[in-house]
């Protein structure tokens, strides 16, 4: 990553902001500081096609956050190359990114990612992002909403990035505790509809068309049925670009969800299909 030095960050990366698009790369110990440089190149490989990267993202160092062990180095995306699709398909996707960015204000999209960041985001989503339902309560307010900008890093922290405009940010800052349920792909439409909760100060859990129980430690609403449930205590909060980054530790984890919903780049999904390794795709 720096001066020809490379490091495997397969399990040590997480998105922390979408505008601008910023990634956090965990450097777990002082001995690994040699990989930190002003510029870096994040290479994305397919597990079965590891001879060359299918995409890479050029990065610029913009800061660092102290973790319980080591640091989270922050890198802003400068641009990318994506070899997942033939040139025509690739440039069609780039044109759609440009149009999406250009029409953001007309659509009422307050995030307004740039076309360049949308292209980098598409490349980054070669790594599937599992979707979770996050539950939080404080005082008389409750919220349950889907998130995929989450992930554990080798320092021991679990990280979550939530848009700063979400009313749930205040609930998470005040309560310092959340519960996460792995979102089943079989409930895709319901999970997608719950994205509207990001704009609401409180919700009625009883009105959500899913079965809920309570988490073992915090008594927060979680999906019933024995699926993956994780409880997290939040220790630190950082505002980075368009998002608020929460860092915490896992207090409890149990269950397993078969067929968890995940978001993945469409171009990468098409590449897998051409390689006869199709993902299950639901409309």
C-alpha cells in the first residue's frame, strides 16, 4: 500500500462515508504502520480467480481513528478500474452513474454521491455486503432499520456507518447499545421497505410485518426464529463526511440465518454468471 508494501486487508476494511466515498482500513499493530501511505491501491480479487485483481480503487489517505488495538486508517477514493465486465457493459454502467449523479437533486436525493464515487462504490461491492436489521431504543423512542455499512475488524471492534441525517443517530449516541438481526433474503421486499425508517424519529415495532422477539442482554427487538442476533455496546462515535461511524464491541452473538440478504455489484454478479458461478439474485 505504501512504497510498494502490500498488506492483506480482506477482513479489515469497512466503508465509513459515501460522500465523499471513504474506506476504513484497520492497521492492527504498530508493526504494520509501514503499509500506511499518502496514497494506496485497494485491489479486489475473486476467490477462485486470484491471478489478477478484477477491480482496484485508488485511495488517498485522509486521517486515522484510534482503535482499542491499532488504528483505522481512512482513505478517500480517487478513482477505480473495473474489469468485471466487457468495455461496452462497463461504459454503460458508467453512463448510468453519471446520469444518477446528475439527477440526484431532482429526485430529492440528499446524499448526492458523485459519479466517480458511484463507480468506486460499484467496484467495492464486489465484496458482498450482508444486510442486518439494527434495533435501537432510547427513552420513549424505538427504531428498526436495515444497514449494510457494517463490519468487524481485527482490533476487536465492530463498526457501523449511518448517515448523519438519520434520526437514529441520536438514539444510538444516547443509548450506546444496539441489537442486530441478520436480514433473511426471503423477506427482501419487507426489508427494503424498512429503509424508510431511516427518516423517522420513532417507529411502532408491532406494525412491522415480521415476527420479533427480544435480545438476551439489552431486551431490544430482534427477528424471531433463531436467526443470527448480535448485541453491541457502542464506545466511540466519529463524524466522517456524510456518515457517523460507531465503534463498539460485541456483547453477545447467537443463532444462524440461512440465505442472508446481501448487496453485491451487478457487474460482479454478471461476471460470476459468465463463470458459471451465479449468485442467487432476487428482484
